[in-house]
C-alpha cells in the first residue's frame, strides 16, 4: 500500500474515482502544474525518502482510519475509501476537519493517547504527501488531542536506563553462563550485542541490521558505519566510534572479536564479500547453533535484552532494547561528558529529544537548589 493515493476528483461528467495508486495533487497546490507522470515520479521519490518502518506504521494507521470511516461515516467513506487487492480498507481522499475531530472523539476511550496522536500524525503526513489542505493542523484538532491527553492523564512511558552497574550484572551473568559451557555461542553473541548496543547507543533496528561489512577495526577500537539509520535523512551513513575498554569482560571490542572468531570457526570468511554482507547478530537455535545469514528482528533484539536481564535477576519488564541506548546516554551525561560528544554517539538531531534522556536520578543531582540552603 502506498502512502499516496488518487484523491477523488469528481466532475459533472463522471462519478468514477481515478484508478491507480498515486496522488492526483490538489488543484490549489503549486504542484498541480505537474503532469501525471511527473506527479507519479514525485510521489515515488517522496516514498523512497521514508524509512521502511515509518511507512509501515503510516500504512497501518491509515487502514484503521479507513476502516472506521466505513463503519461510522459510510457516506464520506463512499467518496474517500477504496479497498486494495487483499480487501483491506484504503484511504484515497482528503478528510474534512469534522471527520478528524469525530475520529478523535470516537477513539478517545479505546486508543491510548500515544496511539491516537500517531494516527493523527499519519493522517497529517498523508494529506501533506498528496498536496491537500491538512485538517490535522487545525487548532480544534490540536486542542481536542490535548484534551484527550489530559483526560487520560498520560505520562510518557520511557524505557528504564540500563546503567553501568546494571550492565555489569547482566554481562557477568552471561559471562558465567559461557564459562560453565551453557549455550556458549548464544552467550558470546548476547554479550557482544549488549555491550556494542550500550557503547554505541544503538537502536534495536540498528543492531538487527548491522552487517560485518559495516564494522571496521581501528587501533583504538571499532568504527561502525550505520546505513539507513532513523536520523540519517540523507542516507549518507552514520559513523559510531566504540573505543576499547580497560576491563576485558566489559569491553565491547573484545566481546565482538570473540563472537566474530566463533562465527569464523564455523567456516565463514568475514573478509569476503559474502561474509561482509552477513548480519553481525544472527538467530541461534535451541541446540546453540547459529543460523548464519539470517537476520534478527528488532523484536528479537528486545527479547534478548529482557532474557539476559532476567537471568541476571532483574524483572522481565524492567529493561527493553532501548534501555541500552538510554543507559549509555544517561551514564555519560551523569559522568560529565559534554552534550555535543554524547549526541555525536547517539546521533540525536534535536537537543529537546536528547533532553528526554535525563532520568530522575540525574535530574536530582543537577537540581539548581542543591546545597544552597
């Protein structure tokens, strides 16, 4: 399903919606002067500029809005909703402000505020891509969403930061398992995944997508070149430096080297073109057999973090994959690393988003009134 679809442009001569899957740009938009072929090419380039995960989220949200229109607003749905080849509802026309407001009211008790806000954001993107007036920017829509947030008394749920002492406990448990010969290959993989993810402030999608060709050994440690990262809009690749650490069993560089050696012992040449294309972190079967060439999902990365934390004595729900990223940022911030240096590793584009990583313990230490009375 494309994010852009043919808007219903009814004329006195026809009552048929144009066929196809790309936008007919609004007559009031400057882009309306483009030919059909040019408009299709513009739409294709816009889609190409969006990350795959982002597009998938947009599409899921829009299908839910379209399905609601079919049941609650059938008259409007007859004009702006079609079905795809699999019979799923497909939004293909612009919505009035009244319809967006009605959707918010209808979903205020069945959707959590973050989900509802994302649906409206997806609708906003949909209208923007199609060059149509954007009802989601209307002040009433913003105020109504704000009312839902207050009604639900929503507090943003953030992953707990896996601080240094937590990481040490988790890694030691994996190290102990390896030394006892309990699934030693899984222990090596997980130790490397946890340490590299923490030291590089990597997102779970970045850990899952990392290939051996993106890892370069340098004298001071490792350099990772991340492709198609979330904040890499220009797709130029983002460089992440992971230095050697003085404690052997906590060093991400040594942990990854150990995992690499284990993979090469299975007959894989990581220096060949074929080897460089292999994912660094692959699934491992119940018999402790690595499935080289297969890629972990982001969900699987999260489950590895949860499993290893649970084996170290933490609650299953205490940490997520994002805890690695939050842990490095929080730890570095508390130890006095500059915001510029931390953001160079975390690759945050916005200082405001970065500020969300200041956890309560750190905020207390930085309180302006501390020691003044």
